[in-house]
């Protein structure tokens, strides 16, 4: 009887030691040190400005552009800047700027690409007082390259008529625009 008790105690001791060892490996102190992955808010804004106004000059001192926006918000994670009602005059060192407006805008982190969204209007009056107005729903502008493009429907009013099409490449420095497809024109006879 005494040896049966010793065997049971030894057996329970071995089982208890095994359970303690398994428990230690499953609930080790390292598991308490693991930090849960923090959720990152992709839309977190790290700074913003109301009634923003920005002016940039060319290396020779001439005015490159002047921009205002009702609101400017900088997204912390993506480094994208959101614009509310941006209004931009792109002078490019000339006296006749391209006047660019939209409902919203997004500027990439290094400022080389501006996506204009909703009610996009690009207008210019040249030295002979001729006005050109381009309207579309979305346009990407590359300010340093003085180039803009869209895949959306476009309307160009100017030069005595109206031209519409789908998709456009605009070379703002030259005042040249290439419509990509479905081009239609209506002009006044003089």
C-alpha cells in the first residue's frame, strides 16, 4: 500500500512537471512582451491650414505660381496633401497665367503631381485678349513640366468655337492641346 502511494505521488509529480513545462512554453514571459500591432489611420491628418495662400518664384525671380485654397490638409501616412477649392495661377514667368480651379485637389508628396477633382476649369487669356477655357471632371497637372492630362470628357471653348473630346494632353507652355478620341468641333463662321 505504501509503494502504491509512492507510485501515485511520483506519477502525479511527473504529470504536474509536464503540465508546468508545457504551460511555461505556452505562456512564456516573451508573450507578454510582444506588443500588439497598432492600427494606423490612413486618413490621419498631421497638420492643416485654413485660407491658405502660397507663392513660388522661378530661379530668375519671376513668378512661377500663386495658389489659394479654402483648406489644405496633410495626410501623415501617405504624405499626400488634400486641397479644398484650390485656385492656382500658373505664371511660368509670363504675364499671361493659366488659371486653374477645381472643387478638390490632391498633391503627391514631392509636389510634382496635382490631381484636380470635380468641376475642373483651366482658363487663359493671351496677349491678344483671346480666352481659352478647358473644363472636365478630373485632370492631372504636372506643374514643373507645364503639362496636364486627363482621360475624362473635355470641353475647350476658344478660338471662335467649342471642341469636345475624350481624353486630353495639354502642353501649357506652348498652349497646345491634343484631344485623344471622340473629337467634335463647332465653330462660328466669320
